[in-house]
C-alpha cells in the first residue's frame, strides 16, 4: 500500500479532530494527528523480531600524537618552516601563511593554546629575521 499523501494525512487529522470535538473532546486530547502520524512512521522500537535493537557502541579512535604538546624548540620550528638562503620576500610571506594555517592557536585546538601561541611567536620572529636580511 503506498504511503498516504500529506493532504490525505491532514484530512484524516481534521476529520478525527472534528469527530472528537463533537463528542466534547478538545484538541489537546485529540489522537487524530498521532494516529495519522503512526501510519507513515514506524515506532522507534519496531524491529523484525519485535525486540529492541542493541545500542551500538562506537569503536575507540586512535588519535596519533593527540596528547603530545607541539614542540616550542626554535630549531624544530626552523626545520618545519623550511627556510633556506635566497628566499624572496613573497616566498617568506607564503611560508608564514602556510605555517599559520597549520599552527595558529585559534585553529590548533583547545589542548595546547599556550604552546601554539609560542610556536607562532617563534616562527614569526624567525621569518622577520630572514626578511630583515633581504630587505633594505
């Protein structure tokens, strides 16, 4: 049997509520909507055997190095930046933006905001030093 249309359901609700209103029942006690609704939506506990479904327990996720604070060692940050002699100002600014996208405290997460801020400060200082060497 095809599912009833929305208009058919509304008509059934209106008919049931009108019948109940004639008998003195108000709209709050009217089962019209719920009886029509039950025709198109099966109960939540309905399964093939009539038993409730066993709740699904999510598998624990392996988060790689999630608990490790990021390094604030300037040598490690310098290595991550990949600065090399002969870089142009535009390249250095691109390195700054790229590092910020990956490491900015606002996007790094809530676990290590102090370390993320320190990393950004160190990276900016290293890039500023490199810019001073190439700009007059």
